[in-house]
C-alpha cells in the first residue's frame, strides 16, 4: 500500500453504516416509522420503554436483513438472537438498546468497488439488526436539550466493514455501492438528509510498512458524502501532524462540524465490555429455515453490477455510462422504460446523463426526486430521430419535460418548432447569408475552415433554430468549395 499522498503514512479506514429500514412500523411495536411527524407522536409504551411491556418482532425487518446479507455476499446466521446493549443516555428511554452482538444475522460478506489501485473487495464483518434511538436537539442559546422519541424503535441494519479502505475516495465508492444496493433491494430509501443512512468512520494512520495498526478514532453519525470526505481528509492530517509533533493519537469518539470544517473530541471510545451485553430475555431466538432463506433469495432483483453488465451487452453503452445509469434504481427504471418505448438506448442515456444530470445538479436534486415520465422522454427522442425537431430544440423542450412533464408532440405543434422541410427555401436563405458575409467567405477560401461555423450560426439564427444544423453545414461547405 502506497503512502498517503506522499506523507510517508498509510491510512486504514473501516465503516459502521446505519441503514434505516423502510418498514411501515417499528421493529418491536406498531408505531409508525414515517419521517417528519410532530415530536413524540409516534410513540407507545413499548418503544418508550414503559415497565411491563413486551416487544414483538417485525417479520419484515428479518426478511430485509436477510436480503441485504445475500446481496452483500454474507453468510446468513440461521440461528441468531438479540442482545441488550446497556448504556444511559437521554435519547434511549429504556436505558438499553436491543441489538445483536454474539450472533448477528449476517457475517463475512464483501462488496466490490473500484479502489485507488483498481478493483478491490471491501470485506463486511457483519450486519446486525437493531433499534434506533431518539433524536436530541441542542439549543445553544438556552443551553437546553429537547428530545424527540419518534425515532426510538425504528428498525436499523448496522453494516460493519473490515478496515479495508485507505482513502476518502474508497470510502465514497463503498458507500455509493452500499447505498445503491440497499435501494435496489427496497430495504431502505437511504435518504441521508433524513438520517436513513449515516456512517461512523473508524480511522487510523501508521507509517508505511509498519505492521501494527495505529490508534483509531471514530467520527460519528455523518449523513452526507461531502461531509464524510471532508472529515476523513481532516482527520488523516490531524493524526499525522499529531504524530509528527511527537504526540499520541487518543482512542476517542469525535464529531465533525461541516459548517466550520473542524472535528472535535466528544468522549473516550467505548469497547464492547463497557456496554455489558447480555442476551435479550424478552425475545425468543430466531430460527431461519432453508426454505425461508430460499424464498427471500428468490425475491432479490437484478442488482447494479448485473444491470450494468447487461446495459453494456444489450444496449452497447460504455461501461462508464452504464455505471452512472445504474447507480440509482429510479434513474435506471426511467432509462429502461424509455428504451422500451422508443428503442433509442444511446440517445436516452445521453439525455439522462447530460441534460437531466445538469438540471439535477443545479437544483441539488437526487434521481429519486425525478417526476417526469419515460413516455415523454421517449416521445421527444422519437421526434429527433424522425427529423421533426433538431437536437438544440430537443434540449430546450427537455427542460420543460423535466420541470412540468409536458407532452413534447403537442408542444412542438403549438409553438411551431418543426424543422424546415422545404429545401428550396433553405437553399435560398443560405445563398443570402453567403452574399451578406463576404469576409467570412474570404476567410474560408483562405484556409480558415472554422469560418463556416459562423455562417452556420447565421443560418440557424435566421431560421430561429428550425434548420438541421448538419444539413446547413453540408450545403454551406458544398457552395463555398465551388
């Protein structure tokens, strides 16, 4: 492993990723998991930890956990159980969390990513089921803290990697792969801005060639890729600088303030024995039969890697375009439905990865937020293929489809956007442009071939963009060469 950016150090990173499952109800009770409810309205005696209540396992949680494990190449623990993780914190009303330590549902998996030096397997140590805690809101002005218990008992999968990543780029590649896999499985919506997916980063540095791992820190609960990348870079150089100055890295839990661009220590890092785990006495062990396992495996859809390979094979897309389209299940769905309607895969990919991505990035939207219909995009592509409109007009119309899902056929007719079909009229117009621009004609004849571009632009301007630019270029070149 090469030193980190010529510092003489190498970086070792492992992740603990919490994925909130998209079940309608919580893991051990019937309270709603809907995001955004009024504080403390999705709470009952079970998830608020009242004495004498008993949890009941949500079957969907188990099946989503199994699907996640199969898709990440894990071994499924067919006899597993829950444990109590004991700690005292205001967001945990029971004073313990129901989780899995000794027999987690999934173990020994991996995901393949494109690493810094080529393809790489990031091993997954385990995936376990657990319940989420509440949410604390700290008011800096008053110095008080408000607690919302709506999130208590929302089902989570905690996906624990081995320390196999060595840069922020590899971490983001792993998280992207994990996110798209969970979305394809319909395990979670992975909306990071809502806390549906968040990551704890365990990071240490060591001098290149040193067999001993350095002391690690854990940066908690980050929920944006940008913040994760910035926090990793900052922590790497904080640790290197500390060691170079003769200091020692402390094993601690840290927070990252993305607005200020700084990290800070919260507390010393806990170990498993600090939580006094013991088997959960109120939940029976889980026994998963071979038949049950096979039923869940049969429901797993085509996953991103498989879909990407099919796009390259069936639609003749580049590996890069196929990878970009398949990152989002929703975007891949729009692409496939569009192609089924118009059989123009490359053209559909170009619009989705070009104009659509440009508009999404400008608005800060994700693919899951797209609302236009594949039918509209397919109709637009067929108009271009038939020569009814040119590509410039199509780009302008797509912006209307993206925003309002308009009917492109009706829009073209209502606004008179059809391309000029009268060659005689076009020839006459081109002749007039040549006559009106003798300097550009002379430039062309003197070897400045780019001058034809100016003349094409003048023709397109005169036709209000309704001419076929390729045809105009060919006609101009033919006349100028006489």
